[in-house]
C-alpha cells in the first residue's frame, strides 16, 4: 500500500493514536470525515491518512 514503509506498523500506529483519542469528540468527527472522503475516493482510510501526512510534511518543508 505505502511505498518505503511497513504497512502493518503504520496501521498499528494510526489505530493506537485513534484509540488513545477516543474521548475527543472533535477528533472523532474529523476521523469520520477522513474515512468518508477516503471511501468517496475509493481508497482505504489508512491510505488517506498517509496522503494527509505527506501533504502536511510538504507544506511544513515549504514554510522553512
């Protein structure tokens, strides 16, 4: 799924992050929106998260 990255490790990190934030309703709403957008695009939730992280890293690097 992800080039140059261990899929299972990435999924585990994301799952643990979501579980640790399960009391935050705003966060859960954002996660639901990401999941819906991923479904709309025909990709997995994890692929969508990976794309969003990559986009954020690119934006951060451009600011420096």
